[in-house]
C-alpha cells in the first residue's frame, strides 16, 4: 500500500477517477431542517426518503457512465454496483484506470503502470452511495432539494469525511438515479452521469475482487 500522501489527499485521487462540474451539482440546496417546519415540507421529506429507499432497494446494477472532472476533463466507461459496498469502474481506452470497491476498501489501479492505491471504503463518501439503506433522518444528510424534474440529496459526515460530500440526483417520477457528484475538501467536483442501466444483474465474485496480492503493504502482498 502506498501511503506517501495523507488519506484526504489520496482519497481525492479516488474521487477524481470515480466521479466533475455540472451546473445541477452546484445548484443551491435547502437544508433538511427546513422541511420539518411545515406540513408540506414534511411531505417533501417523505418523498425524498421514498426515492432514497427505492435506490437502496436495488441490490445490483450495471451500465455505462460519463465522468466530468474538476478541470472539465471527460471520460467514460462501464460501471457495476452490488449493494452493500461493492463497485467497479472500468474506464474506456486509452484510460488505464480501474476502480474497485469490495465492501472493505476502494482500490484505484493503473493497468499501464501496474500500480494500485488503497483506501478504506468507510473513509470515503462512496460508502454512503453504496450503503444498504440511505436514511435521510441520519446526521449524514446535508441537504435535500426537490424540483419538478430532479430530486437532489447531499450526504456527508464532517467527522469522517471532512468537508467532502456526495450529492445524488434522482428522477422524481421514476426514482431512477441520474448522476452523482463528489465534492472534495477543496470544493472541487467530480460528477458521474449514468445511462443504459440494468438492475437485478448477477455478478461473478471476481468482478469486485481487489488484487491485494499485488498491492504493497497488504497482508496478501507477494514479493
């Protein structure tokens, strides 16, 4: 395991390879506490929780993605998700990047350089995206915004993630996930838009296998 940089700096690399700056991600949001002030606000919270529950109920999904980085760079590829805690991103050529979360760690690999960086999943906002259930009554909710064509839910935990957050955007009619944005401690956004999504997919265990045997500093590392 390469620990030459601090955990926040290393996780920044993961965010940039995983998830960019879209206008919708920068839209003003309404603090979740405001929803409790009126009956209509309470209804809005209930709708947002229903959307979050629907997303959480999808155990597996796969599809294609387009990623927008903080400097405007754009990449794409295929993604695979298995709840709880598992994710894989295969970037299209010529990118050599692979991102794998196996429920415990997130590994960012460069197939060209044959290097891997490892981060505890629990220390990244991805753990909220991949949780068994997204509970909007929990302290991790930063804000919720509802519009006619989009419901936006921002999650974070200052104690665990610092100022970094993950913002998920859903279709309010179908409850489908449209995109998510990770904002790092420096305020830089990396966004992922997903499409051609299939759910209820069966995955082989090797899809989410992290190659610990080639990652220095891990118990399974082979000299």
